[in-house]
């Protein structure tokens, strides 16, 4: 596709359920980021992949959060035993170059809105 | 830790008015600053990127300035239109010990009334 695609667009989970959020970056993009945006807040960094390597996961809030990008293209963000505070929009972004190319533009997807009840 | 603040949090103006959105950041050791637009239920669209060595960038009716030493940026929108209504986010790359993650402000919700 032409842009970053995320699925599902909306996800409602009961507290304690596991969820998996998918990101299809633009084809050929090396860098992939996940951000979490709580209601009324700006996005906050979760994790960064360069191809299949997860180079930074310092933003993941707890060990219930896990991300992978096994073949260097599609990425999945998994949240185990969801809690109400996990409710947010999860944004994925990709870039053609590595993150060390600081001026390489990021392309964002429309996000997945997760609601934990 | 890098922190980004945006003022005002919300702004409502009549169509045709010129307006300024403000952004400040605490650590001036940044690589660049970006302004994004976010429409309801949508992702982020990059409007302007200013490299740390630049003072301003222009695109159509938008002009963004950067004063790195004082930790400030402004986004100027000329002749506002109802279609400009959206949340505008400021983000910096670098500072606070991070080389590549973007640090965002909370955004300014802009409403342009016909």
C-alpha cells in the first residue's frame, strides 16, 4: 500500500485479556517505531526497530508489553493481561532510513485505538 | 529528560485570521523540530521539519521558526481556513539523552470557524 497500515483500527478488550496490534510499514522502510498516545496527550515513544533488530525498547511501560518484527517488515505489538491504563491509541511509524539519519521523515499510520474495559 | 510544552492548549478563531502556535522544549541539544497535524481518528501528518541549523521553514500558508538556544518554536498560519481545524503537535528529536526518539508536546487544538 501507499502508507503505513495498522490493524485493527479499534480493539475493545476486557481487563486481563491479551491483545496483538499489527503494523504494516511502507515497503522497504528500514526503521519502525511504536508510540502510545493517551487521550489528550502527545504520543510517547515505546520501541524502535531497525530492520528485524529491536534497538531500543526503553519506552515499553512494563514487561506485559512485547514487540517484534521477525522479518524486518510487519511488526506486532503484544500486550498481555491488559489493564485499564493501557487504553490509548497505538501509533506505528516507519522511515526509509535508519534512525541515525535524524532528518529522515517519519510516516505515521492511523493507529489502533485500544479500549480496556 | 526532554520536555515539550505547547501553548495554548486550545484556540478558536474566525476564518481568515492569522494565528501563532507556540512550542517550547527544555533541552536545546536537538537535531530537529517537527510540526505535525492530527485529525480526529487519524495518524500524524508532518507539516514542517526544521533542522537544528535552520531558523525557519515555510510551506504554503505555514511558517515555522526555531530558536534553538532559547528552546522555542512557533508555527504561524496565515489566512486560516475551516479545513485547518485539527490538533497541531510539536515534536523534537534529540535532547535528554535520546538520539532519535521524538518527544511530543500535548498539542494545540485549533478550531477555525466559518
